[in-house]
C-alpha cells in the first residue's frame, strides 16, 4: 500500500452483506463531497455470508477501497489490523467507523472541522439506539474508567473517532497484547496523554441489518475480560503515557533535523 492520503478510514466488517454496499457508497459520497483525499480499508473478519463477495465487487467499482480478508479474530483484532494497514499508507489522519450502518457519514464533517484543534476527536452517541443491556454495560464501563483509573470519557468504545496518525501509531505500541476492546484503551491513552479532547455528539441509528457479533452472555464475558484488562493497565498507565510522549518527541526531533 503505497498510496498516500490525507485520510484513511478503517471499517471492520463481519456478516454485513445486506448493508455494506450502502455504507461504503454513502461514505465515499460524503468524503468525496468534502474534497478529501482518502482511502477506505475494509477488514473482512472471516464473514460466513457473502460479505467478501460484495466487498470484492465494490473494490472493482471504487478505486479508494482496500480489502483485507482475514480469519475471524473478533472485532478488536480486525480493528488493530485495519489500523496497522492504515498507518502503512502514511495518511495524516485515520478515522474509524463500524460497518453496521448505525452512524451517519454526514456527522463526520463535525469531527473533520476540529482536526486542527486536537490530535484526537471522538464522537458521542446521541440518544443511543441499542438494546438496553448494551447501554447498561456502556454505563458500567464509564463508571469503571472513572473509579479505577480516574478518567472520565463520555463514550470510550464508540466506533466513530478521528485520530492523528502519529498519535495512533504511538498508542498502538502501548496497548495490552491481544486486548479485547482496543478502542477503549486508545480512548484512555488519548485522554491521559492529551488531558482532554473534543467529544462531538453524533446521531446513532437503530441497527436494521447484519449480525451482532456478541449476544448477552458473550457480551458480559467480554466486559468482565475488559474490566480486568483495564485494572491491570491502570498500574502501567503513567509509563505508557511517557512512552507515547517519548516516541512523538523523537519523531518531531527527526522531522526538525530533516528540514533544518
């Protein structure tokens, strides 16, 4: 992947054959309208329906697409692989959204307009349209972050975030190995490193199609795993933030030296 863009969009996909064409077309339309130089990385996480076939057809239709096909490793694994592929493209910014058609591309402009104000900008689900147990678990996560780490994040796991590539790369180097919910840890690291970042309300739409990757019991197990990962992570957080700062300072030094 040699093509360089201002923006790389990462979209993990699992069994979304019924809506992925609509999602891709709408995002390409929205980003093209704003005259952004972009690429979209679609990570097929071992879909068992005909999602991959649809993605390959879309790839022929749109030059901005890159399809990554992998054995099913879960949403977090697909996300990390997508982030790494995006970093290889060397864009200035990386944006992540899910493939389930629950977010509007039109809201992206709110985050893009703030890109010069912060290296990390997050959406917040306004009037979240998810099953009640997912909403309750999100509230528990929010309370856990506040009590165990002392960090207040409005929507730590939202799949609607715009990040400066250098910062994301440095944060990826600090994630726990094989963590279940990398976006949660990325939110924690960004908040700890930056002190604060913009959180923008975005519309959240009730899921109409596709397959939910985690049902109630699986979701509870995943949350328990994330809780213990966060607890362990809290003891290493200051070191991780120092590591991010060191890496970014080193990059800035190398750039200054290059252009001196």
